[in-house]
């Protein structure tokens, strides 16, 4: 090869295709040109430049499959030179050079960690097409859809990030023009939640909300009436996410029934095709039997969210990565697949692991070294939580422990579930406010907790981001085992106070002496709990005074009777 050719090659070494896709596109264009013009001198020059440019592109290709395809294309054009009896340039693909890979901006992150998918992240939602088709088919003939699955199965994500976007894109005839309410979670006061979501934009008063709550209690048609007054008279869609909160957070069975009765009336209206979509954990299905007139419809309209199969998990890993140009070293995706298949909380564990892999990527690649550093699919979440905890000073560690234990809730048996609480209730433990602020910030930055906005700053709630943390972080599991008995008794006080408050603070629901003495031992009482204990104590004292007065009256009567008898 001439010196001139070598110089040309040196210049071309700095010029490469940006990807295998662009190399293949150039190959296709060159094929057309070669068919039209044959081995003319100009065409051979084009081919030579293609080989040189394609050879240097090897520095960007780390996948063995991609490298095999690229080398095959270069060999094809090398054979054209050979048949034309021309000296061809070196067509051996350059070795992969990770330092030449493009940098990916952090804002392109294609994974959500422990957060559920929502409409704004629908472009990253993959792996559930089969289930989405089943849901749409169910909604063709039903106006209630109960989406049921185990914790970590992806119920919320498939509804909020998959089904609702499909409906808004006309997934059913006319659904593009339906009215969609903001998704809700029942919370401890589900009737107030209904009032907030149906509140007209020009009304924002406590008095109006209280009026609606009273109407919901006494009139099962009230939700339907409120929706009928909306300017848009199209069918409405209401999503009730985490329907189990009706049982775990709401202590008043009358409120639960009123909430369900209003939903039932809405989906049974003869003149409007309103739709209600529920998501609920399977371990709360038996609770549905306690709701009148609901169980049969719930079972008839149920869709079960089962585990993803291997190909669906691969889609959830690879397709979001393809959108932003993220690559995995050979064999890594298969290993991730093996890590999470069969796990109870496979999807949140996988998403959290993928998020940590993204955060620790090398330019545009996830390497085996990164995978080992993060801890793999089974351990990434626990490892990240441990690193955060161990980075705290001892005082902050104790505060973090107290905060996290307030965000879990023992249920029947040995089960523990997440518990959304008012942020302000965390400031009653005696810890310094600035320490609580600091620990909350670090827990949120590590994506271990999340906030839910309320109508005001006093209504802001906070919770563990996903129950996968409760089941997979050994340190938290050990805390829970130590604290389980205490947590159950402590949670009982919280529930009793909520019930007392929901029943107009009637004295019948106040505590007796032994219960008061136990409740006074807690150092993390909310203002409402303190008021409840104070009123319980006041009632106890009144009862004691009345008892003493009765004893005194009885004693005086006895003395008088005895005196008369002696006389």
C-alpha cells in the first residue's frame, strides 16, 4: 500500500460511524450504488473509504454480536476488491475502546428504581403488553376493574404507566375523550380523599369538604351526583390505587362501606359508562367479604397480575436502555434475569438494581465490574440501604431507625406492610427538628422514602418507597423482629385515636386506666394522640370523683340509717 494510502488511512482513523445502525445504513446505500455502477474507479474509492471508516467503528462496538455483523459487512466489501484484482485496505475491525464510547447525560435515566410508573414515564414501561390486552378486553364489558397481585408484582405500574395511557390514546372506542380523575389512594380518611379528587377548581374550603364527607356517609349516590355536575359530560375514569388502605389505614367500617357504596353506584349508573379501576394486594382479598354487595362484582371483574416471564423481563431491561443508547456487557442481562426470576418482589428489586447500575455506568455501558460493585439483582437494595445507614453519625442512625419503624405497620399474623404517615408526626419523638430534616433528606435522596403532597404543608405525608425494602433489608427486618410487639401496641393506639376522631370524639371510645398508663409511656405521641390521652385521663378522673362521691353518699346514708336504728 502506498504512502499516500497510509496517510489517507491515518486521517480516516479519526472518522467513524456513530453506531452499527449507521454503518449498516451506509452499507445498504453502497450496495445500491455498486449494483448501478459496478467496479468503476469512483465506486472502488467509495468502498475503500467505507472499509476504513467501518474498521475504526469497531472501537465503539462492545457486543460480540454487533462486532460479528460489522466484520461480515467489511469482509463483503473486501471480497469486492479481491475480485476486482485491487489491493484492499485492512478490513480487520478495530478493538473495542471504552474511552471512545459516548457519555450519557444523567437526565436520560431510563429506570425508576422503587417508584411506580405513571403517565409521564409511560415511554419507559415495557414487558406488560399481554396483561394490558387482557385489561382492555375486560373493560369492554365491565365498568369495574379489580387489579389484584402480590406486593411487588407491579399492579400500580401496569395501571398508571400502562393502562391509563392506552385508554387516553383511544385504547377503547372513544376513550380518548373520557374524563380522567387524578389517581387516588384511600388513606385513613377515604371520604375526604373522594371529596378532594372531585372538588371543583373554584372551591377550596374546609366547610365544602366536610359537607361532601357527610353526604358521602349518608347518600351512596353523592359521588355520582358530583360527577354529573362536571362541565365535561363524557364518561369518567377513577383509579383507586392501593385499595387495601381501606382496611389497613381506615379504622371505621361505616366509612369503608360508604366509600365502596359510592363507587358501586357510580359504575352501575344506567345512562353513563363511568369506570372505576382498583389495585389491591392479594393478601387482603378476604377483607372484601366484609363489604356489603361488593364481593361478587369484585371477583367477576378481577384481573390477576402474575409474574413476568423471561422474555418480558428482558424487555423491561433492554428496551428502556435502547431508547437512550445504554449497553450491557455480554451475559449481564442473562445474569440479571436469573437474579430476579422467582423473587416475590422481582420488579421493584430489578428496577432498583437497574437504577444503581445506571448511576454507576461507565460512559454508555454497564459492566460486570459495576454489577459486582452494586451487589447484583438480589442485594443491590439492601447494600444501598446499608451504605446510607452506615454513612450516618450514631445520633442520626437512631433517628433513621425511629423514622423507618414509624413507616411500617404490623398486620394480622407476622405480616408487615408500609404505613404512610403525616410528615409532621415525625417531629414528636423528641429528636431535634434539624436532625429529623437532615435524616429525611438523606433517606429521600437515597430513594428509600417518598413524599405525597397534601392540600397544605401540614398534610404532606411520607412513606417507605416500596415494601421490597421491608422484605429485603436485613437490618430493617431485625429491627422489626425486635420491635414487633411494641409496634403492634403502638399502632393500636394510633388506630384507636383515629376511630375516636372519626366518631366525633365520643367518650365511649376513650381509654381506661390501664390503657392510659401504657399510652403515656410513648415518647412520640402526635398532638391528636396527646389530646386523646388527656381527655381519657380527664374522663377517668371524673369517674373517680363520681365514684368517691357515691361512696361518700353511701357512707352517709349508712351512718344515718345506723343512727336511727340505735335510737
